[in-house]
C-alpha cells in the first residue's frame, strides 16, 4: 500500500519561476539581490528627530519580522538624529531623502545602511551625483533610486503626458546612468505607481533593461484592505515571474501591519519559510459551529508559535475531515462537537466548548516535539481561506 503524505510537506514546493539574475548589494547585514532571499521592509511614521519614539517603533517593527526600515529625513533636526538611530537600531536603517541633497551626505556620514533618493524631488540632484557617488563609495553605502509616479521629473511628464511605465523606467535608468558614469553601481531601483497594472508593467520593463536589484512597491496603495489587495496582486504577479528582491507594502495603517502583509505574501508564494498557518473554512449554510469565532480564538491562542505548524479549523462534514486529516492538527466540527485530528488520525472527540482549548493543548505538544526534533522555524503567519 502506498503511503500518503500528510501535514506540512517535508520539501517546500518549487518556486513558480527562477529568480531574475541581478547584482547583489548589502544593506547593512541584509543582502539584496543576487539570489538572496526577498526581504521585507517598512517605514517609520514617527518624526525622525524624536529619537526615542523612532527607536521604539523600529523595535516594534523588528519584532514583527521587518528586516530593513526606512526613516524620513525632511529637516536638519531629522538629519542630526540619523547617527544615533542608525547606531541603536536592531535592523538596517535607510534614510529617505527628498528636496535637500545635503541630507544625502548627512545620511551617508551618519552611517545609515543605505540612502533612498527621489530624483524628481531633489533640487539640482543631477549636478551633485559625482559628489554623492564618491561619498557613497567611500562609506560603502548603497543608493536606492526611488522613482514615484507622484513626483516624476517634469521633463518626463511633458514627454509622456503622464506617469506611464515608460516614463518611470526612463527616469530610473537615466539616474542610474549618471552614477555609472562615476563608476558607482551599488544601486537598487524602485518604480512605484498607485495603479498595480502600471506598476507591474514598469517593473517588467525595468527587469529587462538592467541587472540592478529591484525594490517592489505599490505607492499610496490605500487603507489596509485595499492596499493589501493591490500589493498582493502586484507583488504576486512580479514575484511569481522571479522579479523583485525586496518589498514594502504601503498601507494607511500601522507599519507593523505592512510587515505582516509582506511576510504573508512571501510565504504564500513559497519565498519565505512558514511558521504557524491556520487553515479555516469561510463558513456557509452547512456550518454547524461558529467558524469565525473558532478561527479567531485558535489564532489568538497560538499567537507567537515558532514552529511550522498547519492547523485546520473546519465547520462541517463536507470538507472538514479531509482538511483536518491533511493538516498537522485539525478539527472537523458538527453537531455540537469536534473530532480532533493529529497527523491524519482522530485522537479524540470533544464538546464544542472544548475545541479551542484542546487544539491549543495538542498544538503545544506537537510544537514541543518539533523543537526536540530540531525542526527549523520561520516567521509567524496566519491564513484564513
């Protein structure tokens, strides 16, 4: 009899496409491009000059799984704070520079892991590329050329009429060429737009035109729900084609939410190792328990679990037993009770009121055994199907 594999697969599914070949840069200890894992970024919402508040938010982002953080630098007070923040941050800090080129030099001198420049917003930027390239080269500081639809150079807006994919890519490649003239290629590029279709096409064009690592983002994506959908669609399309080396989900929501969404997108595409995964049904007229409540309570009860564990929370007898049987741990509910499955076998039947408690207890047993067996952990994530 042929054995049937149950639970989390021992070998991860192969990627949807080979990663695009790109040069590699180092953002502090985090490698970007050149086959390195896709990293997740976010940006602080505090005033950078408020060092305590900024470092506190960076600590929260670090705890949520953020790997690189960007801080705004619109004033001299912000520039003065960069050295302390860069030194005390647990993750690499990128200074985000607009309008004043002197802050680019300040960020490099402060020891930031990288500097993001928006050529369309920095006065006389092209005239100072030589000096910027020299300073960045001397300090080993990568530069991100960040082109945004909302701040495209006026010359390109006049040429194309609007922020088309061609306009975004031309802007990025032009600025990169200016650095190349001075022998500087420690660069990554982003070409962001609020329309996922335009953004996808721009990155596809850029991926064909250069070998620089690419930072993916849908700019001004919107509130949490809308922004999550836009980012998932755009990132999913590009990453599934092997395009993209680091990502930032832009949401009108707390930064940690951006990180959570970014991690989940990468996990869903098999680009980041999973930890906890909750598989739960969307509920329907067949459900005989409150699936929403069960899923929420199980998720809350297992928050922070660090082993790769798939838990199925199912509400009826149609798909419930099958999904529960194929998970590491699961419950098929109905008629006021739940059958608890562990590694494909029913281990007990409990009243509905005991389902959550029992699942949590069984999960802890499995997690303890996984840790004893030395099973590696990834980042925590929850999916509700």
